[in-house]
């Protein structure tokens, strides 16, 4: 049976998190594993009202095939919001609506990567990107990310010693670390890659979910000709509609459009109409402030519990937004072993292992705070602390 499948499918692992989520189905298990927005804030009633209005206004039109680029009104809303919120001037004609930003990653990889092409990727990096890009069998060039952003020395070495075609980043509240690249770091990165024959992918699903600090300018401000902007409504409205987008220069956009047509013709017309109607009738900024405020409280509760209960030599990030904390165990202790023990104590998280392209024993772990209230955050951290202390002796 194995001979029926392509070589590339054997190179791509299952989604590690999707497998972990099976361990958190039981109601008594406190899960810090999923990268899920909190369903408590899904605007169900407003979306239901928007859907009814779409049927009344559009009738059968909203159920018909549509253009591959996406609903022009929705693309214009996105373009206007870039201008208003980030002082980024893009045309709606350069915005392609996709089935979540995950599809945007797949389409970008599809049009750029041949077997063995070099791709710069954050370390640790978003495992969904690692999974999507791995289908096209690149040679990864991992570059470390820490509190000060991306390691520019490593990046410079990658560009000088190789020929990378693509560079993937999540510069705002990075998944998994929660780190935000400082403005100077972004300028230094732009100086290094400017003029290089590569595209910089700026994936920004969490950027609006800031609960402290100030927004940092996009790579697009300093590297517009080489930057592809990815965005999504999944984290700020609802994930189940699978609505994302990519902003690309004309030459890249044309190739992405061909790949999109070959993949699925177009993203669901009906859900695009619903989201657009919702955005017209509701204050998105107020909705985001509600979400961000709650996530900030949950993050602070988790951090306070960590400070109080974890051993002092366990290091942990303090993000200004997003959905994740990143912790590191002392002495090279195995996060995978900790996970196995933690399941027995009815708390789960994501070990750091799948966030790296080179398999080896890791001491890092990701903790999600968006799906637990303050009480559950504290209770789960106490459970996890008990296991850490037992394991470390």
C-alpha cells in the first residue's frame, strides 16, 4: 500500500497538537495545549443576524460560485484597515482571500519552493508552517528567536552562505514563544535581506490581540517589495469560517491566484458575505478590546501562578499580547517526559519538540492562556508545578 503514496507525504508528520488534543477531551483535564481562541467571545448572535441579512439581501447570489480573488468588498475592508491601523497602503487588488492563513502558506510554498530549496524559518517556529512547508521538501535554515527578536548574526550567515528563497516569520506575539520582534530588530533584519532574491512572509494572526505595550511597525514599512502579509479573521472573529488572506505584489499575486484556482477555485462565498456584513454592522475594535482584555487578565493570572509555584530556575516569557507563554526547564530536562507525567496529573501543554525542524530532546514547552479563565489558569499551573518539582527532584 505504501507504494501508492507520494514520497512527500511520508516526509510530513501528523499535526502534533491535534494528537495532543485527544488527551484533553476529558472534562477533568486542564488544557494549555491548543492554540485556540476562546469560544466565549465568538459573536454568535451577531453572526447569526449577519447570516440572515445576507440571505435577505443576496438571496441565491451568496450560494453561487464566485471569483477566485475573493469578495471585493471584504478585500477593500482589509485594505482600509491596514491603512487606518498600521499606516500601510495596499490595494484591494493585491489581497487574495484564502481558507485561513494556513492555505496562504501552502499557496506561497507551492509557487516558490522546489525540492531542496532553502527556507529560513524561526527557531522555535510555528509548527503549522513547518508542516505546510514540509510538503514541498525544502532545506530549512533555522534562525534563533529570543527576547530580542531574531538572531541577526545567524540570519546574515544564512543569507551569505546559502540561497534562501523564502523567510517565514511571526513577528508579533510569536507562536510558540510569545516574543515580539523589537523595531530595531526588524530594521536590522530588513537591512540584511533587502535586495536578496527572497520573499519575507510576515504571518500576523495575533497582532491585534495586544494587551500591553505599543504596536511595532510591520516589515512592510521597511521592505515593501519583498514582504508578503498574511492575516486572518480566525483569532479576532471566529475560526470556523476559515477566512484568511495574503497581500502580495502584482507578480507574486498572479502566481498565487493561479495556485488558488487550481486548489479550490475560491474560498467559501457565503462565509465571506457573512463576515463582511458582520464587520459593517459591528464595532470590530470594541470586540477586539474585549478579547484582548480578557486574554491579558488570563495571561497575568498564569504568569503570577508560575512565579508563585514553579521552581525559580524555570524560565518563562512575558508576552504583551497573543495567546502563548514559552517556558524552559533547567538542566536539559525533557519537556516530552514532563508532558507524559503531566497527563497523569490531568494537565496538558505542548512540549517544545515539534516547534523545531531538527529532531532532538528539548527542554522547552508552550502554554496557551487564551482558553482558560484566571481560576483554571492558576489551578492548572499548580498541577503542572507539582509534576515539575517531582521530575526535577
